[in-house]
C-alpha cells in the first residue's frame, strides 16, 4: 500500500514512474502552433511572444511550430473537389466524381 501511495505522489509531482525513476521532474512541453501561412501575417509576433512567456515559467518548455516551414504542396487547388460545390456534382468516398 505504501508503494502505491509513493507512486501516486510521484505522478502528482510530475516525476517519471517506471523501473528507473528520475530524481527531477520532467518539464511540461507546450507547443505553440502557428497555423497560418498567409503572406503578411501578424500572428508570428504573438506566437513568439507566447512561447517566450511560457519559457520563462519554471518547469515549462515551449517552442513555436510554424506551419509555413512545413513543405506542403501549394499547387493543388482542390481539383475535383472544387467542382463538388456546383449543382449536380457529387463525389464518391475516394474523391472521384459520380
């Protein structure tokens, strides 16, 4: 019973529980996700500020994850799906016109 109480105490204080218990708590990782890639976006400054403020807190680690730095295709305008909004056009489960 004492071992269960010790385990619950370790979990409550952020310690790892397992074969090799760490003596120091793990930092809380809080990612700041910047989810727009528009040109002229102003949210970059707010995201950096938020990550900086989070990193000032003890036991917290934060980083900005910018969707604009992820290599995503930009030449796909929706193709067939664009026509699905027109009257009489429907798509099957594979995205092909019916």
